[in-house]
């Protein structure tokens, strides 16, 4: 069969541009808290909400410690699927991370989880000097000899550049990178000496032919936002109905919760941050769900672990 031009199918999930967050009954500062992990660490959790089984909104929550927590709203998350590869980016310009002013502070969501995990271990000391790159900048960097590549993982938010760190921080970053499937490079001369981290596992996995198109789509989206991006500091979860999950892990893992209503329709999906071996207590706020009976399927490192139930009243 002859097919001339494969048609790129772009699927935009940016419902953030639509009015409000329909699933929040009371969009107050406290009720916006989705998940709380009562252990030391920095956890970046993804929350996808569904209404009668249909996707309605995405959020990302950063739990940095007991007092500093951030919520990245739907309007600051961008997803698109292109020829089977899905790209999801999120704004990460929050108060706990030092980012140079002119940096486009968007990274691939799963890469962001790994970066915050590393940053927590070194006390959030490094400064980010480059993250997402436009195709125009990549071309400029190549012309000036700063980069020898036509396409770079920076174009799709799969790389960051860091400066300001101690030699021991550098060693920790290097060790954790290996564990997380990241490529660690220490390069640039003089004042431009920096660490480049890229999500090698993901980068080697995606088709490279449309990288520039993905980057241009994100940058067009950012222009359309016109500064209406939203990332805000939120309070700890104090009230409301919670679902509590305790677990012990002996290996490095992530937890995924799939919440379904009585008819088996998806209500929410929560993908927690990365856990080191230890004992954990996770509280999930249920304020955004309608009244009813729910099932929670729990997966640890992608493997189904247990099914729990609760009634939302
Ligand atoms: Zn770089």
C-alpha cells in the first residue's frame, strides 16, 4: 500500500485553557491538596482527573517537606501524542528551585520527578541554567559551536543543565543518575562549566524525526498562554476525607493509584513520586470526588499489588 505523507495526529489535552477546574467543589487553598506523603523527601506526584470516565484535568503536586508544597495547575501542563509517542511537559518554576531568568522552565513530567528526587538529596543547591530549548535556539547554539547537534533532548524537555554545586554534590548526582537511567555529562569550559543531565532511557525510546515539531508545538502553546501559567504554594492537608495507604518497600519504587467508581469508570489516577526503600504513609484527599462507592487499585513499580475500597460521603 502506498501512503504518501503520514499524517501527524496531534492530540492536545490542554483543557486547562477551558474555564476553571470543574472537579473542585471548593477550589480553596486547602482543598487543592491532593496527596500527602508523611515522610521526609521531595515527591512529585501526577494527578489526572476523570468525569464519568472521561479525562477532565491534570495536576502535578510537589511535596517538598512539611511546609512547602506546590500545585502545578492544568494550564501549566501540556501533552501531545505524535505517531505513538506521548510528550507531557510541566512548568516547574516554584520557590524551592533556583532557575536562571531566561530559562523556559518546562520539563518532561517523568524527568521532573527524577530531577526533584536528585535535588532533594543535595538540598536544592544547584542552579538550572537551561531546560526546554526552542528549535531557533538549538540552531543558534549549533551555529555558534556550543552544541554539535541538530536535535537535542533539550528540545523536548528531557535535559537540564546545572551549575553551582560542590564536588560531593556532583558525585551524588552522578550516582543517582545511573540509578534513574539518566545520562550524566560534565562539560563546557571556564565559566560555562556545567552538568548536563538527560533522560537517556526515554530519549533513546522515542522517534527522533519529529522532535522539532514537538518543540515548536510546545512553544506555540506557551505563547498562547501569554503568561497565564499557574504554579502556586499550597498548605498541608488538614481536613476533608482522606484515603490512607501505608506501605513498606525494599527497593526503589513508584506507586500508582487507579480510582474507579462502582461502574468501573475511571475517577482519578495518581502517580506518586519516587520512593527509596523504607516505610511510607500516603494520604490522598478525596474532596474532588462525587459521593459514592469507589475501588482503588494499587500498583507498585507497575505491578498490581492490592485493591482497596472506600465510600465517599
Ligand atoms: Zn545540556
